[in-house]
C-alpha cells in the first residue's frame, strides 16, 4: 500500500530503537509523536516536559533559546533515550542542529531521528491556530534559521507533514520500519 494509515501497522510492537521526533516548532511533533509510538507499540515522552522552567519563560517571552539553554534540556532527553535503549521509545525534541543530535547520540548511541518537515507557510498557519501553548509563532524564523536537516550519514528519515496526522504517522511508521528492519 503506498499510503498506509497508522492503523495498518499498530498491531506490531517489535521496534527496539529509540526514535527522536525532530523539527521546528509547530511542525507536529506533539501531535504525530504519540501516534508513531502507538504504531510501534512503544512509550512516548513529550520533549517540552524536559525543559527547565527558565527555558519555558524565555520562549514565552519571545526570546529564542541558545546553545547553553538547550544543553541541560538535551541531556535530560538523552537520559530518557538511554534508559529506553533496547526497549524502544519515541521522544520529541526539536534537535535543530547537528551538534544537538550529536549530543543525543552521545547519550544514546542507537537513536534514530524522524524529521517532520514542512512548508513554512503551512507550519505558521497551524501554529496560528494553536491555543494555550507557550511558543509564539514569531519564533518560527529563528527556528528555521537554526535548523540543520539530517545529514546523509545520520540515522533517520524525513517525512513531510502535509495531510492528516494519521496519514503522516502511517508514512513515518512505514519509513522507520523500512530503515530499522534487519537486513
Ligand atoms: N497534520 C496536521 N493537520 C492539522 N493540524 C495539525 C497537524 N499536525 C499538527 N497540527 C496542529 O498544528 C499545531 C502544532 O502542532 P504540534 O503542537 O503538534 O507541533 P510541535 O512540533 O509539537 O510544536 P512545538 O515544538 O512548538 O511544541 C497544533 O495546533 C496541532 O493540533
Ligand atoms: O529548541 C528549541 O528552540 C525549543 O526546544 C523549542 O523547539 C521548543 O521545545 C518547542 O518547539 C516549543 O514548542
């Protein structure tokens, strides 16, 4: 099937890799991540929950995080990924720079990235419709400016975020299964 729905794959639960759902703010990590975790039969952790309050306050005030702000947050996510190694899990983290992904890989060497990619206009529109979230859409420029897409040597897949969450998650699970299947 060319466009599997996530329900097609939700009965299989043998993925032992830890998946980091990455991408700019508003790309759908919080929406798609739990669906991918359900499809793989593994637990989901929300990356925003690992931020210290000072980071949330900074973003709420419209100020982008810098490398120093993101360090302890990445380490907390890396610790979760390490703890799940060999048992599987899905965790969200913007992981915008390669150096941030290097830091996550240092903590959890087998980690695989799922990059949710999308058109800036689409993501901005979705962010504008989001209510009660600390992240202002005004920070989207800095998110795209900071983003370094996956390199060819980085374990991971990129999935476009057009369409329904179920369709996106279905494509993501299929792509992850294809790349993590034993040779
Ligand atoms: N495929 C989709 N179709 C329609 N709306 C979507 C889709 N995916 C996400 N959304 C909506 O877009 C908004 C942003 O999605 P979400 O909060 O999941 O992004 P995020 O990457 O987790 O953002 P952040 O990094 O800022 O926490 C939400 O209001 C969500 O409901
Ligand atoms: O690296 C960053 O700039 C931050 O982690 C953000 O990406 C937020 O976590 C998230 O996007 C807010 O909703």
